[in-house]
C-alpha cells in the first residue's frame, strides 16, 4: 500500500527531503510513498523550474492541503525552525498527518523515540536512548549522541555534532560543523553559529558563535 505524500516547501531543503522519500522507496524495493507534489505559498520561478526537472508537480499554496485526498501525509521541507513551526501550525489545522522520513544511509539507534515529521538526511547518526520531538531535522552527516533530548522543531545542520546527554530546546538550531559538548543545553529558539563550539549552556533566544561559543 502506498501513502500519498506532499512536500511542503519547494526550495532546496524541500527538494532534498523529496530525495529522501525516493531513496527510501529504492532501498525497500517497493513504492512506499506516492509523491503527489510540492506545496509552497511563494515559490520562486527558478525553484519551480527545478521541481519540474525532478518530474514532480507543483500543486499550489499550502492551503491546497485543506482538501487533500484521503490518507495524504505531509512532510515539511523547510530548514528554518521558526518558519517550520509556523507552517506546521497551519497544516495541523487541515488535519493532514505528518510523515517521518529517514534516509537509508542514516542511522537511528536503539531506544530512539521520535515524533511525527522527523527527517533524518543521508549520513545522519543518532546513537542510543535519544528522544526526538516533532518536525526535527537532522541534516547530512549530523551526529546526535546518547541520551539526548531534541525538542520540537530543532534543526541540526550538516556535519554538526551534538554530544551525549544534551538538551536542545524547541526551535534550536545547531549550525553547520558546530559542536555542542556533553551534558549541555541549547535554549529555545537559539542558534549556534556555523563552526562554533558550545562549552556552556546557551540561554533562550540568543545567537552564539565562535570557539568557545559566546
């Protein structure tokens, strides 16, 4: 049985999410997802051309989901955690459930619990006893260590490393190649800049960068 799937957002991040669904199907040797297309309120002309080259339909704005076919699922292909949270609120009002996707080249270890809308990109590594909330995105080659808690709408960007027993609060973003050392907390809606090394707790709503991160 195939599940109808719509990707929300046809920018680069959304198109990478589409590739995960296709890779899952190829690895399984069967068609798990029936890709209906993309929805996006303000797609650029260039992104519409790129979607067309992928042989996937552009369906219209996010409101298209309000009258989606029965059993349709969605996945949000938007990299910014705050925008992803806002879009999720809209889609939830339409009653369309969220799919979770993990690329065949990602590793999700034992006793890892994740919420709807979780996306693990190629090369992402989650070790063991990790709790992951709704609409969390682990980008290419990101790593998450043992006993971590990642709240809703967290993003861990490519090649970032989150050490064991860390807590990333809702909407936190860990930038590309950044590191969060063991046992630390990154606050709600805070951003760890690319290449930063977090050596102490990060409060809510701030941007830190550098080595050590400040």
